[in-house]
C-alpha cells in the first residue's frame, strides 16, 4: 500500500510544479507582449527613417537641378553680354532681383 505522506508529498510537488510552470508562462507572455510592442515601435521608427531619407534625397536632387538650371542661365546671360559688348553696346546694370522676382504665393513647407 501507498503511504499517505508519500501521496501528500507527491501532490504538493505536483502543485508546486504547476504553480512554477504557470508563473513562468505568465512572465513569458508579459515579456512577449512588451517585445511585440517594442518590435512594432522599431518597425515604425525604421519606416519613418526610410521616409526621411527619401525626402532628403528628393530635396537634394531638386536643389541640384535648380543649381544646374541657374548655372546654365548664367552662362547664357554671359554669352549675351559678351555679344552686346562685341557689337559696341554697353549692357545696363542688372535689375534688383529683390524687387523684380515675385515671391511665391504658397511658400514651400518645411
């Protein structure tokens, strides 16, 4: 026959095992929940970084295009000025660009 103290000891050991297993399960699920939120946050941060890099690249390309257009226009103006001088015409002083260039109605957003 089985001794009652042995049965009590086995039952208590099984109960403690179940308690420990459930405690570990709760801690693991809490930890995974926090990790899942942090993972989503990390994905959001990476996505925001990628979008910011893309915007910066576009802005850099726009600035390069504008600078190339400006240099081309300056070269053309220089050629016209030289032609005027070669034909004996003294070019006028350039206009004040601060008053002649219209300000944009909707300035670009930053």
